[in-house]
């Protein structure tokens, strides 16, 4: 077993990245997984296949993410 982490700022950046790039609003939990993948992207080659399960619904987290990103007060 290996445990790792990302910061909330990295997760929010990934929340924004996936929302803008793919039109998929990830749940904040899934955003942490995407942030880890972005952080470790250099560990994988062009031929590698990486799967990330996007659980939950990000539309429920939009207001919380917008507050954390400073978009709304």
C-alpha cells in the first residue's frame, strides 16, 4: 500500500482543468485524484494507459469550489 497526497490548491486547479478541458465537473474527491495524476504525469510514457475513476457529482461542489477559487464571496 502506498499513501500519497496533494494540496487543496492542486485539487482545485485540477477541478478547473477538467471542467474547462473536457466539460466534466469532477467531485472534489475526484479532483484530488486528477491532481495526483497531473503531479505524476512524468512517471508515465506515451504508450501507458492510465484510468481514473471519477466518482460523485461535481455539480454538487460547484459553489464550494467557486468560493475557494475566489469566484464568489
